[in-house]
C-alpha cells in the first residue's frame, strides 16, 4: 500500500507538471465517457417531451388521409394543413356527450406564426395560463404564445394583422387586424409560437363572417345596390371591416349554419375509456368521411423509426471509444519512451521491479478518475437541465 | 593511509569476469578489495569499464562469472529484486549528470529513493532527516523550489542528499564532479568525505579529475587490476595512491 | 489503504466523484413525480368534472332569470348562481363587454338557454367544457319566426327577430325539460349530492306542472280555443304551440307608444285576425291601452320574466300570468 501511495504521488506530480498533455488526455476520456451518457439522457428526454404532447392529446378527428400529417399538424402546427372537415364534426361529438370536442383551425398565419382558431378549452387542455392580460373573450381578440409576443414585441393592447393567403388574394381572405388581449406563459412547446384566436375569428379571416355598415340604415346610400322587402344587396363599395372593436362588434355575423364551416382538425377529450372506444368505433366504419387517430400511437411509431438513429450513434460512440483508447495507449507508450532516462535512473537507484507498471497504472488511474469525475459532473448537469435543454432544442 | 587487515572489506571481488561494450572480448578481474572507511578513486581511460564495474558492484548488472561480495552479501547470487532492494538501501549512487527528476521539487527529489521501493519506509523521521541533510549541505532554503532553478553545484548537492538519505554503507560516485567548476568540485568532495568519516561509510568514486586524486586514500587504475581475455594475467595487484606506489617501488 | 484526506489530491477526487453521483441520482427522482401530477390535473380540468373542494359553493353563471331560478331551486345551497345581466336589460339582447365575458369564464358552470337565445354567443368565447345548453335536447321542437329585418328599440338599440324563436321556457313543459338538463349536469359534477338535486327537481317539476295544468284547463275550458289573439312581441311562440293558440305578434314595446305605421299595421292585421285581446310582456302605457280599447282590444300582461322581477320569483310571476290570462279565455 505504501508503494501504491508513492506511485500515485509520483503520477500526480508528473501529470501536474505536464499540464497541457494531461488536460488533453482528461478531455478526451471525459468526452468519451460523458457524450454517450449525456446524449442518451437528452434523447430519452426528447422522446418523453415529444410523447408527452401526444399523450395529452387523446384523440384527433380529421379528414381521411395521412395520419402522421394530421397528428403533426394538430400537435405542432407545422406542415401544410390537411384537408378541412366541418364544424358539424364538433357538434356531433358534443351532442353525443362522449367527449369534449375542441376545434382546430390552422390554415392562416400572422407574420409567419400560425394562427390557431380554437376554443378556450384548448388552453385548458394544454394548461396554458396567461402571463399578461387575459384570455380572448370577444370576436377579433387574440392571445399570443410567449415566443410570438417576444419576437414581435407585442403586449396586450397592441394589434396583429393576419397575412393574406396570397398577394393576389383580394377577393377572398380578408386580413384581419386582431386585438392582442393577452400573452401566455412560456410552455416550451409549439404553443409558444402560436397566435390563438376563437374559431369564429378564424372564420372571419376566412371571409365566412363579417361586419359592415347596417345595410337597412346605410350611412352611405351609394352602397345599396337594391332593396326589396326583406333583402338588401350591397355593391362593391361596401367596406368590409378589417378590425373588430366595440362599435362594430354588434354588426358581425355569419351567414349560414356554422356547422358547415371548415376546420382542420378536432381534438376529442373523451369522458372515459368506454366513451373513447365508442367514439373511435364511430369513425372506423368505412363510410365515415373523416378519420380518428390516437396521436400517442402515431408519434410513438414515428419516434421508434427516428430513434433507431440512436443505435447508429451508439455504434459510433463505441468506435470512437476504441479509437480513443488506442490513441491513449499510444500516448502513454510514447511518453514512456521519452522518460527512458528517468526510468533507467530509477533502476540504477534501485527501484522495485514493478515500478514502471505501478507508475503507468497510477497515471492511467488518476486520469480515469478525474475524467470520470468530469463525466459525472457533465452528465449530472445534463440530467438536471435535460428538460430545459430538450425544450429549447425542440421549440 | 595504510590498509588495515582487521577492518571489514566492504567490497570484495573475486575472479570476476564481465563483458562491457558488446565487444568480442570480456574483462577478467582476479581480485579487488575495498575496506570500510576507505575513500577510493578509480581512474582509467574512457571506455575501460569503470562504470560497468560500478554497476556490477551495485548489482545493476550481473557478471559472467566470479564473486561479488558487498558487506557480506553475495550480489552475484541474489535475485534481481533482492539486488534492487539491497542497492536502494545500502548503496548510494551519485551520477555525473545528477539525474534529478524535473517534475519534482528539491525536497521530493531528495526523498525520491523512498518512493521507488516499498522496502524503504517513508515516514516523518525520514523527512526530518532529509531536512537536516539539506541543511548540512546548504540547500534547506530551496526545498520547495523546482530543480531547474538551481545551479549545477546545488543540483549535485541535491543528488548527494538523495544518495545519502538511506544512510548507505557504500557510496558509488560515477564522475560526480565531472560537470562542476573547480570550487564546487572541492566542496562536493568535502561533503562526500565528511559523510564517509562520520557515518562511517565507504566511497568508491570513478573520476577523471586528476587534481582531486591526492585527497583520496587509494587510487585504483583499472587497467592494472584487470586483464583482457582471453589472456588471463596471473597476478594483479591493487595499486595504492601514487605516494604509496612510490613507497612500494622503493620497497621492492 | 489510508489516504490522508486533507492533503492527498486523490481523495479529493473521490469525494467530488461521489458527490456528483449523488447529484445525478437526486435529479432523476423529482422529474418523474411532477409528470404524474400534471397528467391527473389535466384530465380533471377539461372534462368539466368536480373541481371544487368540499363544503364550498360552486359558482354558476346563467344567461337569463328563469335559468337562475331553476338552478337555485335544484342546486340549493350547493350553488351560488349569478346572472351577470343588468336588471333593466332584456337578457336576450345583452351584449356583454370583454370584462363581463372574462368574468363568465371564471365560472365552474355556465348555464345557457340555447335555441339561439344568446345572440352574444356568436361573437363571444366561452370554454365549451363548462357551458350547458339547456334547449339542445329538444332541437326538433324549436320554432322559427319570420319577421321584418329590423326596427327601433329601447335601451339596447336596434335588434331584429329572425330565425329561431328562443323564449322556450314560457312553455312550462319545456321549462321542465330545461330544468332536467340542469339537474343532470349538477349530478354529474357533484355526484354525492345527487339525491338532493333529484328531490329539489321533483318539487320544481311539480310546481311547473301545476302551472301547465292551469293554463291547459284555461284554454280547454274556454268557449273558443282558437280565438284570434295578439301578442305585443314575438315571445309567446312556444306558449301558443303548447296550448294551440291562434296567436300573431306585432313588434311593440310596453313603454313605447306605437307610431302611426305600427297602428296601421295592426289594423290591417285585424282585418284577417280579429283579436279581442292583446298580450303584453309588461305593463303597457295607458295611452296604448286606451287606443287598443277603441279598436275593441283589451290588454293583459304575461311577463316572460326574462330578467329578475321586481317582486316575487319566477313561480309567482307565472302564477300571476295565469291569473291575468283567465279573462282572455273565460267566456
């Protein structure tokens, strides 16, 4: 034991004297140790994050087609919106009492952020709370995700205009100047990048609802094309408001039954498992015009595919580790050759036979232990901050 | 100084045959005795095997044949680890190039032998002895310094502290003063001689510095005590100092 | 193997290594626990089930007075029912401000009449999970009105009647159905008070059935069940449908004297619909009564009690309504 203590003493002195070489060695071994561990931690955390969002979205109803597209669009609001379904889906589900039906309308954007037309139930589902201001209450109001407000520098009281579908879209979608009434707390999810409005506001943007001067008592009679008993027809002079405020709110209305109005998806939150099963059963008949998916299953399949890359990563790590070990052996070998004279002197002085082995072992052990310590610190740090790192990477 | 027959021989070499320099021939040394307390200098031209002989005595190398006795221990019969153990505790080596460890400070260099072999126990007694030794050799204020910061003379003194710390019975010095200026040469010799007197110990110093020879008790010219095989010489005599040699010649 | 702790760097390394290992282990555990609690909280909120603590009242907002009455009768002291509409406004034409809507959003339950009664819903946002539509179940029995585009009005300004008739509760049997929906929802939200709600509902049902029977008797016993009748406002469609009344409406207000156009309209209506009685929502102006009398029409009041009555409650108001109607059918 005395001998080991002496060997560690000499090893420590040698390593401290050659600071650069020692630091590089420790850095290499630390990386080889910490990277796979940390990366696996982060990958697992990422998987959990992605699954968490899918798992809190029990069922989604949408147009028939790719279930993955439907899931991604409903969860992350990215990708091209799927074919629309109608509000009637929502009404049917609500009437059945089997689930809460939350409409989603993701067709429009405001300054490159998706406008999500939905109901307050969505904010409850995602447990999104207001950081400043309040939730939307009246047509035309909007609540912004934390990152939207930060990027566009908006706060309650400001306005935000929706983007036209295309530059030449004059006759169709009307840009609506929405009133920002609230900003949400940061949630580290796709919701941070969303502009939330009531579904009816989305329909106003779509041109399905509008407000205008009262046509029965027009301020400007030029506007009236003809008027017979009960029907007044306006001409193109009629200004369609692009901002809803207290004065013109009363004039806003929708033509036709809202059941025919479009949505991109419906999130269904079933009352219980039995209701969920019944609801799913209704859509599994082939005549159904829409499909129902379980985002958790869809995303799980996707993740299984994606995270197969983890195996490749692990293989790479193994190879890198082997290469590092070989390099370390080379370094030690060369170092020993450099220290040949020192070793000869040691021999002449009368060192014990296992001196060289003890010395090298002590050096390697010291480097390994320090690297292990650094690896543990890095891995611990990743472990503590893994959720924050993952959310930042995924948002 | 006269040889005293009743003083114990520290080194006794008998019918030694050894090889040096990977040459085709080997050296034969019929007889060499060094007594306790003697300060012996060994001279000879370069490459005549002086260093090799030191190594044989120290057990660093083994002979082809013959007997090496150091303080009643038959070195040629010992195993490698036994020789190492004996060497580190009984023999102090001083080198021409000092051979200090550059990544240790002065104090740790002095203690170095105690870290090289577990048969030497490093404890507080040893450490305080090291400090005393350093004080005696005038380097106690430099104990925490790096060896690179020292002068040649100071470095050799550190090396000597290292060699003397295990209180060896035999000091082997291989050109110990070779890299020093004249003042330091004398000082180093003073230190070594004082140690031999006080411990008491024995000194066998290989040297090229002829001006130092007169301070030694004996001077051995290796050429005269060994023969180059295959021819074997019958008698080889140990050569005394030039003064003694003269007396001997006068006697004969 | 004794390493002196204070001096040997090796032991310091070991301590650091052990400390960081414990850090990793401790960082893993709490994360798992948090995820679990988030999940359970999530499901509770959205499906609208009970969130209140025991012993405190639940906050229920309603959109008109009859719903308030039914909710209070059924819920008893388990509920605190608020009608956020100011007392002088007809709740059917209430236009809530953003603040009033924000207030509504804080309720645990929002009871709505349905059948397009709440026009303000078209432009308002409420959490679907917390709203209760009490007329949805009898959607097949909703009546539609065909009326003129618009007309002048009282404090709310202009409004129009078109589409579906929405004063469903004036038909006591529909009121009973609406009350049943309220009972069922309260039972879902507070299952342990189910018996209380059932008992209270039974009592309410009895009271409303009594009103229904009285009205039915009135009509059946009258000489001419199909006698032409007039209503000052199209709010009695469900009443007329229930008891088979021959009722036509004008668009008059009790506190406003009709203009000449309106009188002319009435007289032309009388040509084919010779009514002798006009049913008013509230006390009419004496001038209006007088002028009607000259046309041979007497006036009675049937208060639909959309908002809180000055005196009494829904039941007493309906009781007076029955009494007010008796001369109409007595003959």
